[in-house]
C-alpha cells in the first residue's frame, strides 16, 4: 500500500470535516452544542477551513480549580483574606505607588531647591537678563554687514554697466 503525504493530509482533512458534521448533527438533535473532549488537530496549511469547535475544553473540576486560583489572586491583590500572600520578588505592594515621590519627600526636595536658589541669588546678586534677542545683530555687526552689502551692490552695478 503506497500512500503519499498529500493523500494522508487530504484524508485527515476529510476526517475532521466528518467529525465536525457529526458534532453539528448531534447538537441539532439534542438542542445543545456538544463540546469536543480534546483539542482538534491542526489541518494542513494548504487547506484553509473554518474552525467551528472551540480551542480547548476544560472539565468542570479543572474550571473550578482555575476559578478558585483566580479568586485567590484577586484577593491577594485587594489585600483581603483568601489565600496567603505570594512571596515578594522585589515588586512593590499592590497599594504602594512605585517610583513616585511621597509628600514628605516632595517637601524636602522643595526646601532644598529653595535654599539652592537663595544661595545663588545671594552669591551672584541679580543677574540682568540680556536685553538683546538671540540671533539679533549687534551695532558693530550691523555696520559691517551694511558695508559688505554696499560693496557687493557696487560690484554688481559695475559688472552690469560694462
């Protein structure tokens, strides 16, 4: 019996379609959808088919265990009863803000900055801000630019009159 890989993939695809159709038929006859007992095997990438069955099935006892674990996690997070708190791995407690200043720290920092500014004012006196805008020409620079432009215009006039 000589069967190629392509034939095997086609046979698997047909078998999955038959299983899906049987599931649909039984759910129609019973009136309630039937869940698969195991996850379905993936089909060949060359044969795209619509997935009708849910991905994974958990038994009622497993779902109860998962729900209890989730409730315990939520209780630990809220800080109310439930289960023993998890061991700290360096993370901040749920109620504590991480990486922010406390009001006392903010006050201390404010006082230090005020003292620093006062010391600067005392040492240097009041420094006047320059009245000149950044990038503006000084009177000497303006005079030099004016002379250069006059020379340039004179050279153009001379070249144009030839």
